[in-house]
C-alpha cells in the first residue's frame, strides 16, 4: 500500500556515490568501532549495582506473563520491556553480568548503524557528517551512565527506537509507503516499553518533517501537519494511550522542597554548561561525582564547550540566516521539555545537584546533533555527486581534526569517570560471599542490610543481602531456623551473630530449672513487651532427644529440628511479636525452653 507522492512530499535520497565516499565510510567505521569497543571494555570491567540487584531479584521470582511484574511502578518508571529483558537474561544466567549486558551491546551497535543511515539519508555521504556522528557515538553523556545496567536498559532502547523511527519515517517521506509510517509507530511503541521519554519521539519526527519542507513553503509547520495528519494522529493515539496507562499505574514523583525560580535557573545552567555541552565536545575531563554524576568540569573545559556551541550557532546563522533559526528553536524546545520533566520529578528532592547527572540529558545529544546539521544544511538535501568532489579536499583536514579531538577527549573522559559506575565494591562483595559460601555450604544468613555503595538505604526493604547474593549459584539460605545464624559483613564475609542488641526477653517460666516445659501441647512463652520490626528470636532449650518440632512467632509457623543437649534455636520473624509458641513431635522427648531473647544483630 502506498500514498500519493505529493502527499508524502518526497525528497532526494542521500544515497549518492561520490568520490571520497569509501574513505568516509572507513572513517565512520573507525569511529563507530572505537567508541563501541571502549564502551564494551568499560562495561565488562564493571558489575551490577544498586537497582540492578532489585531488577534481577524480582525477575527471578516472576513470570514473563505476569502483568503485575511487567507493569509495576518502579520509582515512577513504567518499563515492561526492561523487566521482560531482565527476566530473560536472569532466566538464562542468574546474576551473570556478561550475559546481562550482551543485549545492550547489540542495541548499541544497531543504534550506531541506524544513526549513520539517518545522517546519510538526510544530508548525503558528505564529510561534514563525520564530526556529527562522532559527537553522538563518543559522547560520555551517553556512554558513561549506560555503564549502569539498569539505565542502559532505558537509554539504549530509547536511542534505538528514536533512530529506527526516524529511518522509517524518512523512508515514508521519500517513498510514500504507509508501511514505513506504521514501522515508525512500531518503533515508538518499542521505545515506550523501556523509557517514558520515548513519548518525545513523535516530536522528533515532526521536527524532521518540518525542517525537510521545501524551501518555497511559507508555513512548513502547518504544511507538515496537513500533509501527514494521519501519521500524527496515529502517534498521538499511541502516546495518549501510554500516558493514560502511565498515570493510572504509577504514583507522582513530584515532591520535596518547593522549587524557586532561582533554583530552576541554576539547575538549567548547570545541566547545559556543566554537563551537556562538555559531554558533547569531548568533556568533561574531570573526576566522577556521587552515583551517576560527575564533578563540575574545569573552567577551561566549560568555557571551550560554550564557545564551540556559540560558534556553531553563529556560523550557521551567518551562513543561512533565517533558515538556521528553526532547528535551534526546535532544539531549545526539546531541551526545555526535557529539563521541565526533570525539574518536576527530581529537582525538589535532589536539588540543583541533579544537573550533574548526565542521565537526565542523554537523550538530548542525538537531537542536538540532528538540529545542528539541519542548521548548516537547512533543506536536508544532499549535495550532488559533483559537489562532493569539490567539498572533499576543502573540508577533510578540518573534519578529521575535529573528529580526532572529540574522539580523544571523550575517550579520556569516559575512562576517567567510568569507575564510578563499574561497581567494583559490589563485585568484590559478591565474589567474597560466593567463596565463603562454597567453603561452608548450607550456612544460614540473616537477611540484613548491605553497605550503601552496593545498595543505597532508600531502597529500604530491598537494600538487603538476599537481593545482592540471593541468585548466586551457591544458593545461600536466608532467615531459616538454625542453631547458628550468620550475617555478611561490609566485605561480604559471613560472621556468626553472637550478640543481639535492643533485646527483649521472655517472662520467666513457671517450671524450676526448666522454664517452660514442652510436653503434649503447644507452650506459649510471653515476652515482656511487644517487639516491632524484623527481629531474631533466639530460643534457649535443652532436651534428651532429637527430632522435629514447631516454633510459631509473628503469626508464622516454622518447622524446626531440636537436638539433644543444651542448644539455641534462631528464628527470624517480623513483628509485632508478643509471644513465642513452641511445640514438639510426640515422638520426641519433652524439652525445656530456658530463655528467649529477641533483638537484631
């Protein structure tokens, strides 16, 4: 099926073969392979961290058809595609970082290829697109935060969807075939499955359509709306359906302290001057900050980045005047929407420091690259073959110099900040725990907290040992009744829990030299006061026999095995705890519960 070519407003395709094209393709291939391999190297030298452990743990305890799992509200994100991907890699190899990142490598590689295809289709196989491609391919704004697996599962699908949709939409504009427009909608749907920012993809497609309008057209925006109205309706219905689903399944992330106009200005300035521009032009050339942030780049780096950006805008304006304005206006609008979303959801909680985290502006990089190219080549039409030959000797030295500078600076920057998101502490913690569990199989671990550099405390109930090492092949046992219970220390080494703090004891038993005698029925052992929260219940007992029994505490009954002689039984329970109930099998001799102590390690 196809539409009228006049409705589709076809353009000349950027597929001409000209002298110098093969060397240009070779240069692009070098940039793509170099940036890809550097990112792969940095990623494979990393590990899971923070949210990664929650995603894998939930994936291991869910089914791929569980809608509650796929469409859960995850810190304000609705990302069924990411959870499905997490389930798949966890099902193949639980807690295997190499297996987990392989799909992201594949998406990254395809994205680079599609980016090149889109640039050539829009602007032709000219040397001027090499620096533009390098800015996107090498940008630490993209490559640094995607070392973090959880974020890589958001951004790489988004970028793949953006360029996939653009490529399909451009084919629709060129060929007028409806199936290409449908493919663009499908790419947008794919992006929405991973990251809600994919709702901005139709705006990118619309912007490209407007900027590709024929030069004589007086009102290109109205023309694009009129000619392709059914395309925008389809995208609008998709985005509206997603927005309805999102608003019904997630809670608002807005909150924190009131945001003042001064805070907003400070946030916007830092986002652009400290993060986006340095990261696009080879920066930040600084050290990592906390989490996924980096420290403020040196003044000279920020100054050079701003001067380069201003020079690009001024030169394009001088060259093309009014026709260079619209691409920059579109970029400003996209950036404003992007920063508004962050300000509404994160600024009141984190403050202006959120601007130092490149995750929140990473999706701006490809849009900025495209807008810059449109500003220099307003019609989007490639030169003819004869013009390529003239352009080549004049532009190649400058193009290669700019490319090398951006590539070198970006590589140094990435390798410098990469350790912050390689989670070496988490790798060491898990490796140490695995070694200990292999040496002492079967020990029971108390599912307690872990160091903040492995899982930050605001995860609350999820910031515990079982989320971090629960899926290792050694199959650790957590919170099961045992005479000796262990807890992993800050290095991942199991330490016996000898003493309990904030303890509450049981009321003394009525039987002299015994305490509470457990014979035929269940014996209730009351505590001095109610105990809230998650606790270890330590039961001292002795018996002349060995056999099964039950301990009921906190409304949960545990099957245990008593041992002859004087022993203790550790049971993990969640309060409020009022009493402990102890019973025995009729085949086991009576036992005495001498004391009960309740507390935390």
